[in-house]
C-alpha cells in the first residue's frame, strides 16, 4: 500500500494526467483518507499546470471523501488560489472564512490571512488589506522553520500598500527599507522593494531619487528579472531632459520586450 501511494505521488509530480488514470485504477486499493490526500495532490498539481477545471474536479471529490479538517482546509486553500487566479474573489473569500472555522494551525491561518489581504489589494480595498497582512505575519512568525519568503512577502505588501496606495509614507518606507537591509531577504523582494520606493519618488517628481532606487534594484536581480526597471529608468531620464540616457535605457528594456509599444513610441519621439 505504501509503495502504491508513493508511486502515485511521484507520478503526480511528473504527469498529472497520467497520474489521474493510475489513481482511477487504484481506487479499490486505497483507504478513503489516502484517496482524498492523493486527489488533493492531484488537484493542486492540475492548478499548478493551469488546468483549473480538472483541478476543481479532483478537489471536490477529495472534499467529499475526507473527514479530516486539516486536509479539508488545505483543499479550501487550493480552491482559494484557483478562484483568485480566475478573478472570482467572492468565492475565494467564502472558502477563507470556512478555513477559519476548521483550523488552528498557525501556518494555515497565516495563509488564510495573507490571501484575505491579497484579495482586498486586488479589489483596491487597500484600507481593509492592512489588518489581514499584519495578522498573517503574526501567525507565520509562530511557525518553527517556516519559509521566510512567506513573511517577507506579507511585509512587502504591507510596505507597498502603505507607501503607494494609502500614502502612509513614513510607515511604508520603513517597512520596505527594512526588507532591503534584511540579511535573509531574497533578491526578488529586495529588488521589488527598491523599485516601489523608486516609483514613490517618481510619482512625487523627485526623479533623481527615483533613479537612485531604480539603479540600486539592479544589484538584486534574479532569474525572474524582466528588465522592466530599465523602462522606468528611461522614463526618469526622459523627464530630466537627459535624452542620451533615456534612449540608452529604453533600448536596454527592448532587449527584454522588443514589441513594447510604449517604449517604441518613446524612442520614436526622442529620435525625432
């Protein structure tokens, strides 16, 4: 039995559709709880692959079978991820509220409140998003050995929303600068925090300071870097009447996105 379950779990990682066929063949050999856990993993994998219809099918069957509240909460959190991606925020919120009734697990509660904050941010209800992000941090910090990326991501959203959306400048800058100086903070978060501070200065027409932070963000690029900051640097140089550097950075951005219409239009205007 153990070997069968392990084999199915490994197959789910490799090929969800093949795994689905093998799970159907194995139903008579699995306990209800084992089947529910396997179906949950399958639903999660389908979601990772962008196959949301198939994800919901597997998750709903797992939901019907399981009697375990912690697994049920995991299933609901996967529903939430799917609904957020599909822009169905009310459905996502309903399952977050159900999770709060099911679990006292600090990691899951952190995930619940993080997703609540994210939904409010996506709905532009920024004042409402602050409390759940703060709650998520408190719960995550109670978990031994937690992936610190969860904590830093909650802090990033707190800083970003405070600075850029709510105009709580002191608080927002303090949070983002703390992330930038953090020893264990990922380059991804440091880069994005520096870019957001750059945006703040750009919006306030302090283009020299905007360039300082945009430039510093280049010290923390990783494999996800899309070159977009070069466009922002081009914009800053353009409004500072520095035509040479504006063209330089717009051209650098086009190396990442050759068909970007805004950049092509800006270059055209600068060269006329």
